[in-house]
């Protein structure tokens, strides 16, 4: 049993022009950058910034965002090299298939599916909360039993259904809507930054790095504690220099999503040029916005007085700007809409790539000639996300999104030097500097951040992986196109020898 059989880069690229599997190349560098900003900037900029400043680092949370951005940049560089070398749908799944082998590719694809599917569902529930709040602020009432606290979240269900129809209709049309919503979101974020500057009290920045104040308390025992603490007894610190590091582990997850840009590789007009710009450009824009918001909120309100819930809105309320809460809620509604849509698009492209390779039923990968999208997968993903978002109490499953993403980041980073060694002849539109040092450092950083997730999250992740292995060994391995090609080649060799 050859579990590490690889799929050549040439074979991957050749499949992109098969008529029944061919996606439309319509996306520009601007489309991809907006796509990345759309999926990264969400509720985190309205809530996470203030929460982490209050509980972990104070004003020095800006350093935490910069450290987290640097860690993400390491992974982003690896994604950029792969995306420009192997411009095929599927992101890390496709990259690893060409380097680390089929089983590793399946693991990464399964991880990415976890990130996109569960991420879209969780964010859709968050969207429904902001949507209901926004309606209340403008004088409208949403039925309580059909909202976030009800047994059936109709608001989340309808939003996912509308976005699912848009994703089915076409990628370019989806990007146009995404562009408008990202524009609204960025306008509100910039407005909040500019308005907040005038309310800054410089005394709130002292001390910029608060004195260390012990460790993070963990309720619920070892199961809810970070794995690093459970295994090695290392407990996260609050405030001081170590608090900045602890905060970086938390705010790292505010950046998750830029990797979804790579899933649209087959739809980029000039992938070798546009994909690196989209991946690195979106990360740069988001970093600037996060740092600016962190400086504003910690300047408006002393860090130990920040309300961790709805931090930005309440910061303005504290200054008598109650009307701004409505504007911030509107920005969150627009912002989370783009996050859900881009995660759904990412999930569709990952399943599309895995189905085209035969690891999932190939009939799913048929592209509709009119829309240029895989309609069956798009509709199926929309239905799954709508059901999970509307009837499932997500709870702490958000961390499942993070662990799947970090696992993919680590494996992609390690795959860069492998492909450099095995295929030095390939044309690379972008090259990671200082390879193999930077890719290895990126992988180690991802591993460290994974160890900061709870033991409970690791257990749930193992269950998800077991389900994935069952599907692969009962269906994927036997139906893999790469495996069938190998069997055909072997049969021809035997026939020639006979």
C-alpha cells in the first residue's frame, strides 16, 4: 500500500484544463487582496482587540499583533511560493500532494475542510447576534425563538442560504458583492479609527507594558487547559513581556483566513503574480488595521477598564458616543457576511480539488458550463453550513477551526524545502527567502501555537481525523486517480514483459 504516492505538478496543472473540471480565470490581484481582507477582518477587530488588551497585555497588545503578524507572514511566504508554483485549486492540499504524498495531502485537505466548514458556521452564528442587535438599535424586533438564543437560528440559516445561492451563481459575481461589503467594512473601521483618535487620552498609555501579574487562570481542570500546560506545566502569563507573548498566541487567530486566498488559484488571471500579492497584501492591510484599532481603544479607555464584551462599542459609549454603537454593529454585520462567504468559497474549492483527484466522488467535481462553478459542491456546502449554523450550539468548537488551520500551516511550511529539493526545475513566481530556515521556523511557530490550545480541542481534533482516515481508507485510496494511473502503468509494464 503506497500511502505517500505523489501527484506531479504537471498532472495537477493539466487537470485544470479538462472541460468538465475547468474553472473560469477571472480574478485579479485586487480581487484576491479584497478576498483575503474580507475573510480575515471580522468580529475580531470589534471585540478581540479590546478583550486581549484588558486580559493579557494592556496597550502593549500592539506588539502582540505585530508578533502574530510576523508568525503569519512566515506561513504566508510559504503559501505564496506554493501558490505561484502550483496554481491549482485546493491550496495546501494540492501543494502537499505534489511533495509529501497522498496521505498527508488528505490530512491537510480534511483539516482545511474543518477550518472552512466549521469556521463559516461559527461566524454565521456570530453574524446573527450582531444582526439582531443592529435591528434592535434601529427599532426593529427579531423573534427571540428564531434568533441566536432560539432552538432554530433562522437569521443564520437565511444568511447562509443567500450566500450559498450567490456562490453557486458565480465566483466573479461573489467577488463583486464581497468588494462592496469589504468596502463598507473598511470604511466603518477607518471611521472608528479616525473618530477614536480624537478621544485618546495619552495617560492611558502609561504604563505601556503593565507589570507582570501572575498566570492565566483555567476553569474546568486539565481538559480545558492549554496542552502545553497539561503536559509540561507551562502556564500562560498575563501582562509584562511574557503577557505580550501569551497575547500573541491569542490574537494570532484574528489573522486566520489569508490562506483561503490560495484555494482560488485556478481562478486567478495571472496566478504566479497575483496570488503572492493577494496573500501578502491582505495580511499587510489587516496588520495595519489591527494595530491602529489596538492603539485607539487602549488610548480611549485605560486597559483595566475596558469591557471585554463589545469593547469598541462600549469604549465609545464611555465617551458619550452611543450612536456609534449602531454604526459598529452595522460594520460587524457587513464584515461577518464577507467572512462567511469567503470561507464557504474556500470549502467548495478544497472539496472540488479532492473530488477531482478521486479521493471523494468525482461526480461532485463537475463544473457547470454556464456559471463556471461546481454547483453540486457549492449547494452541498451551503446546506451543511446552514444546518450547523442554525441548529448546533457551537460553544467552544471555534478552537477546532484554529487547530485544523495551524496543522495545515505547519505541513505546508515543511513542504517548501521538500519541493525545492525534489523539483528545483519548476518555475516559481515567488520564492521564500532563507529557505529552509524560514519554513522550518514557521512550522515550529505553528506547533507552539497548537500546543497553546486546550487538551479538549486536541481530543476533538483526533476524533475528526479518525473520521477522515475512515473515509480515506474505505473510499479515497481505492478511487484515487493517481492510484489508478499507477495501476494502469503497472499493467502496461507487465503486458510488455509478457
